[in-house]
């Protein structure tokens, strides 16, 4: 076993001062799988405790709504999508029904089953991150000051640890929403994309049929893939055909795309980025009103100009995603482009644009940012991704301060909670800029002659 590198003492004023710290307890703890899985258990136990016991009405309100839908289907024979229009895609029926299939239909029983389901999915995602981290560390050993051997910083599964920090910072919505189901699916998809693009495409499409957002990541995956039609378009089409076929067999074909228009008449949600000017103005301007929509159970802002803002956002979101797609196509056509970097930065850009240019600003949307960051810190760590990771952690913490911790203060014009929301939304805009710049910089400027950038799809 190679001994740890001793720090070199430097004399300062007659005293010895150590200038470096040898890899020790912290490094060993970071590499310990036992420590990581213990932290995993603590994090998920805490989130479950919040949602099931401590603040169920606020933290897991949506979960109880899922329970109602599941009970209505299994006991009443009225199935979302199949019998009635639904706000979610048809694939969401799977996770909504799963906790109820045990026969436990009580509020706490269903919520507990939901937590178990999310925990299992998260465990799979963490296992995949650990495997990817180990593969990277084994493929590229890190030399130490002694020249050989020694502790390998890449042996620390930074992405997995980062994700375990992100979840409690975001709070109970990191477990108590449908987004908590698609997050680990997206992590696995991005983690296997380089070697298994067809699997990644299928997983992202499954995620899109649960909560839409992962579908946007199919675009950067296709741009980065060596054979986009065979490796991305075809698997995605197969999944779509399977879902549509199942819905048609159940008699719900006429409603299979209803989720796209079900909330088209929504107002400007209080927490959304676009609502920020009116939320601030509402502190001093009585013309700005904060109203509660009982049908969709959310707070919205209304006032001079909000109608125009809604019309602009209806166009801005597809335009922003279209512009990102065009940028990815341009990057793809350049032989110097690093496709892995393009995939990860493109995925982050798509995710943050879906939040920043959206009239809906639900707190769980911030969870969409986790997958690209966790995977990037695992397979392509860099200073840029470390800074982004820190920024996303801060954004998650600010989001929890707004909801659920500041849920009562924001609608009533609490200046402190409003200030937190302003900073959080500014951070989202900044992340969008950084992510788009990351896509642009994925075109490698200084190419070593004869060297080939990686290819998403090689080895598949």
C-alpha cells in the first residue's frame, strides 16, 4: 500500500507551518460506500419523516392527491386519461398506482409506499453513479506527488455525494412529487448515454410520459449521438407507440395528448421567474393582486401587464428550446465538438430554460437541474461543473426557503421571503446563461492533431 504523502513544513517566524493536508479521514469517508449509503438512508428517512409525519399537508399534499386518483381508479373504476382528462401524461399512472397496489389506501400508508418507491428508484440511480465513478477512476488513475499510486480523488463519487446533498436542500418536494420519480430515471439515462444511447433515449421518453420535462433532454442526446435516428429517434418512437397503444386499448386515445392543453389557461404562478417584477411591485402597489386558484391549488399573480407576459411566455418557451436545439445542431456539425460536454451542458440548458421561461414556477421544477449536474460531476468533473454544482445547491436551498418554509409569507407580501424568491429567480436566469455558454464552449478550440473527441454511442 502506498503511504500517504506527508505535508511539507515551512518555517514562519521560527515555527513550522504545514502547507498541505494529506489525504486522510475526509477523503476516506468520501470514498467509503458504507458512509455514502448511510447518508442515503438518513437523507431519505428525513424526507419521508417530513412528508409523512411532520408536515404532510404542506410537504406531501400532491402525494395525497395521487392517492385520491389511485383510489378513484382502483375502487371507483374512473381512470385518469382512460375515462377523464388529466393534467399529467398517461405514463404517470404507473407511479401513481404503484403505492396503492399493496391495498393500503390510507393517507399515511400511501405516502409511506410512495416514499419507498422513490427511495428504491434513487438507490438505483446512486448505484449507477457509483459504477460510473468507479469506471472513470479505474480508467484514469491519478498520480500523486510520489509519482505512483496513492489516493485517487476520482475514487470519491462526487456526483453521488452531491445528489445526496441536493435532495435535503430542496426539501420534501424532492420526494413528494412526480418529479421525484423522473429525477432518478433521468440520472440513469444521462449516466449510461455514452455507452447505451438507445437505453438513454428510451428512459428519457419514459420520463417524458410521466412528467414531460425529461423529453427535452432527448434533443441534446440526439445532437450528441453518432447515429441519432437509430440510437435516439427509433427507441423514443417505440416507447411512444407502446404508451399510445396501451392508452388506446383502454379507450383513452382521444385524451392521450390532453395534458398538453389541460393547463393552457393557467395564470402567472407566484414563484415563476417571469412573475418576479409583479411580486416585488406588489409590496407597494395595490394594483398587483395575489390570487389563489382553487382548481389547481396554487397562488398566481395578476396586475397591469401580466396578460401580456403570459402571451409572451407562451411563445418564449418554445422559441428558447428551439434556439437551443439550433445551437446544438450547429455544434454537432463541427468536428471539434466534444459530444459528452454538449450532451451534459445541453441537458442542463434545456432543464433550466424549461423553468426560467415557464409561466408555471412550482418548486419541484428545480429538481430537474439535479440529473445533469450529478452526472457531470461523475463522468466529466471540472471547475466549471463544480461552480455550477455549488450554484444549484444554493438554488435548491433558496427554493426550500420559499416553499414550504416561506409558503405563508410569500402570498401575503413578506419582504424577507420575497427577497429570497428574487435571489432564487436571479440564480435561475444566471444558470441559464452559464448553461448556454457551456454548450457553446463544448466546441473544442484547441484540438490535438489526430485526437478524437468522445462519441455518444460508441460501444453501443
